[in-house]
């Protein structure tokens, strides 16, 4: 498995490279965003780890460019930036997870394994109806009359799961397991942020919170 790692801090980049190589990953290490995109063009990786604060071309910019080329490859932001807005922007750009520095070796490896296990999803249909919305799976968008919103791959997966199990509520753990494989991190706020983003895009009524359980398809 090939990992594209973009990190401008030399010590951090070397440390992460060593950790990943010890686990058997082939690491394509870049010191900035431009080099990361160059490496992508040479040999496409299986997963991408991006620092946000890099000179000239930020991790956000790199993620934006990658998502134009591949909507399915797992992308994890690894950054010291930890404000809610930083997480929101990262997820809106299509990242699958956001890992805050400092973090432990085992947490990093577990999250990588989790995303790689869930990377292949074969939709049964190119679209499905979610209330008044039509969700276009491969096009990563939802439409309702003349209204249209862009969706991330993870947001589409969440909507698919809630739709599939309607009218039953789906537990947080089940969503994390199905969409991330993150059964090790049942308290992860990543799901909460994705749900918040979806409500802003589609409207609060379409995703209901079931206290003590999780979420369900709204009406």
C-alpha cells in the first residue's frame, strides 16, 4: 500500500515516514504541496496524509486538487490546527478524517487501516431519493428542483446508510463502522461534524437525532 505524505516539518515528516515504513507501507514523502501533487502525478497512492499549514500550497489546496482527480481515495488531514472551522473546511473539501497533533502512533495506524478497509464501495444505483432530494452518488451532488448542493463521498455514504435503514434509527457506532471502520473510536467527533454539514446543506429536518442511539432519516 502506498501512502502520500505531505508535511513541511522535516522531523515530523521523517518520524511519520519511519512509522509507516515499519508497518510495511510504501511512503511517498513530500515537503510541500507542490511536491505532493508532483508525486501524485508520478504514482497514484492508496491513501493521502496532508498537513494543512504548508508554504505556497496548503493542505487544503492539495486536497481540492486531488478531489478533482479522484473522489474516492481516502484523505486524512494531520494538523496542529484544531479549531472547529479548520475541521469543517477540511471535511467540506472532501477529507475523510482529521487527526489533531499531537497524536499516538497506534491511533494514526488504526485510522489508516480503517479507511483503507472502507475504500471500495460499489453503489447499487447511481442515484437515490432522500426525501425531496435526489442524491447523485457518482456525481457527489444532491438536487431538489432548481436547488443543487455539492456533497463529499463520506456525506453520500452517510445518507445512503440512513436511507437504507429508514425508518429505524442507526447508532453512531454502526455509522462509524460502516462509513469509516472506526469501531476503535466510538466517541469521534468526525461524525458529528459530517452530520452538521449535511444539515446545513439539506436542511435540519432530513436528519433527526435519536437521543442515546444515533441518527435517523427525517421527513
